């Protein structure tokens, strides 16, 4: 069985190869290790292999791991799961990034609850790029109004967009989904130059990271290929 360190090395090489093939700058794509359901010891092994950015979906599980790993400096915690209104205070305090902001109400609560002594919270807006009924996220049509409103929230730094396209699409359609997100970010930068850095595309996972990188991803969210298969639920 491959170790977590071996897996990180393998995924990193895939990212580097795809970045080079796409003609992009080395280091322009970063690995976000999706660590939901993984143990604190798993994360320690990943940190020992040089991985410092972790994406968590479940708040209480994440808070337990943040506490367990408090002795390690430099871990970059990203919240990537659906956000309930009653959980925003803890998310605003414990994380440096939130990839899954999908409506203004959540953005406002995160802004109000971000402690003044902390730097602005980096956020990505989650886009339901295929407009699937089963997924959260704003539509591309709703996006400009949301960006304009968030531009007034001084405790947030709007970094870009996130999407989870249907992985069962044919590759050509998946590529088009990623391309829509890239085009949307480009349009926002032109239309709202003061809205935020707008430098981030969080898209691509274990099975499609090469396609995502070819279409502009800056963060790829990889879980299974870093930590191995998740244990079967009892």
C-alpha cells in the first residue's frame, strides 16, 4: 500500500505535468488535500510530506482536527462544504479560506463574524455551473449581483470561484463546464476590478484534475488520491 507521502508525490507530479502541458507558470496550481473523514494522524503524515493546505467539509470534525494539530504552525485550513447559517461564526474564526459561499446571507454573516484582529477571510463563490438540482451554488446569471454586493464587505477577500461539475459528464462537456467558470472569472475581473483579487479557480478533483488545470484551475481539491480510499461505512 502506498504511503500518504508517496501519494502526495504522485499527485504533485501530475499537477506539475499538467501545468507544464497547459503552458502555465510552474507553481500556479496548488494542491488542496481534501481531508474529510481522515484522522489527525493522517494529516500529520501529510504535513510531514510537505502538504500544508487542507480542505474540510464537516465543521465539528474539522474543529476537532484543528485543535489536535494546533502544535503545528503553518497549516492552511479551507472550508469546502455546504454552510449552514448557524455555523458561520465558527467557520469565520477557524478557517483562512471558504470555498463554498453560495449566497449573500452567508457572506454577510461571515463578514460580521470575522474577528477584527484576523486578516480578511478569503472566499470563493460556489457556482452551480451545470445548474443541477442536487447541488448548491449560485447560477452564473446570479453571480454579478452577488459579486457587487460582496465588494462592500470589508472583512472578506473575494478570491474567485469554485465549482463541482458533474463528474459523469463526457470529457468534452466537463471541459466546457470548467471553461465556463474560467470565462466567468475573467468577465468579473473586467467588470468589477475593485471587487477583490479574483485570482482563484477552485476546480478539479482526483479524476479530472488534468482537465481542470488545462482550463485554468489554481486549486485542485484531491482526497482519495492523497489519502487512499475512505473506509467503508459501518
